[in-house]
């Protein structure tokens, strides 16, 4: 699972059109939330890096490279499908739910939940074939974890 990421981190080229790794897909969805309100905050990016560190245990330089790679994929993408499809192929319902909690944490990181962030998370929830109850429970769990 980490093979693609590790090859990239070692400097091996990723060919154009090659499917994104599961790590890049998850990071890209967090980047999408960060960019949804057209205001990229340092708090949101720091939260993304923190979540990646907690989940994957990568070094700071590896996290920075993963985030930059995910940003590149987001900038080159036309929709969320390539990311959500990859997640659907690999993640269990529980893992998808944990990703949803992470997306909410990113949205709340700057202290302001924008309607575009809310809409984007709702859309991702649907693309991951999760129930509305997952959407609401993940939102609640994120707020509780952040002390909001």
C-alpha cells in the first residue's frame, strides 16, 4: 500500500495518468476541503499535516512532499472521482468514516465552517457511499475532538 508513496519519496518518477495512491487520495480530499472556501489558511494546512502524521507516522519532510503531491493532483483534477474511487477501492466503512472525521477537522481548523466546506464534505460523503448518519456523526465527533 505504501509502495507508491515510498517510490515517489525516493525520487522515482510517477508517470502521468498513473492512479493516485491511497495516501495521496486521502490527502487530496483534505486539500479539497481546505480550498473549498477559496481561503487557504495556515491552520487548515497544519491540521492536514497533523492528521497525516497521526495516521501514517511520516517524517515532516515526507508529509510536506505528500501534501505538495496531493495539491498537484488536486490542481490537475476536474472532479473528486479519482480520489473517492480510490478510497472506495481500499477503505472499509470504518476507514471512510475516520476520513470523514478528518475532513471535518480540516474544515473547522480555521475556526470557521464555511458553507462551501460543508457542501464539499456532504458531496464526498455521498461519493464514498456513506449514510447521512455517518456525515452527522463524523461532524459531531470532529467538533467534540476539537473542543467546539
